[in-house]
């Protein structure tokens, strides 16, 4: 996707309209089959319900920011070419970020997916709390059985 935006910038510099439109169509198609829907699905898959609201807000605000700043960037000193180079570079950096930091969820249970990005110390304290709760339930049930 980032490469197609950089190609759009190059075609804009040389004022090649037809290849520019083709490169934009390649970008749109690749966006629709990758980053577009996957970001929303991944957020819903790995975030707990309370954090999901923040994920949706962040995704929505990033789209809003692009919509607001797009016209400014086109009419600024960098021009449309600079805007496409900038967005292409940001997209390539995002691809590196995803490759390094986003974890695979294939084959994980729902609970494992929800704890993928939870700090280890919180997971350990949750496990200790669960063990204490289980012990209390067992104690209460054994006290109920006794006459």
C-alpha cells in the first residue's frame, strides 16, 4: 500500500494521469483487502470490551484527522506529490510496526486473545485472585456439606 502511494506521487510529478489513476486503484484495492477492515477486526478480537471503545475511538479519530488535513496538505508547499510521499512513508512505517509488534491470534482461545497485550504482572495477579476465589468457593461448599 505504501509503495502504491509513493508510485502515485511519482506519477503526479511526471503528470501521468492514467498510470496515476491505476496506482490509486491499486492502493484502494489493497486497502480494502488489508489495513481497512483488518484493523477493525483485530481490535475487536484482542481488546476487552472496555478497551474496544478506545480502539474504535482511535481508529475513527485517525480517519477524521486524515479527512481534515488532506486538503491542507494538498495545498501546502509540499503539494500533492509531497503528500503522497509522506502518506506512503507513514504507511510503510506502519507496515513495519505491524510486522514487529502485532501478534498472531490464529489458534488462540478467546481468553488468550484478550490477554495478548496484557502486562505479565497483571496476568499473575489475576491468576492469584482466581486461585483465592476458587479456594474460598471450595471452603464455602465444604462448610455447607458439613452438618
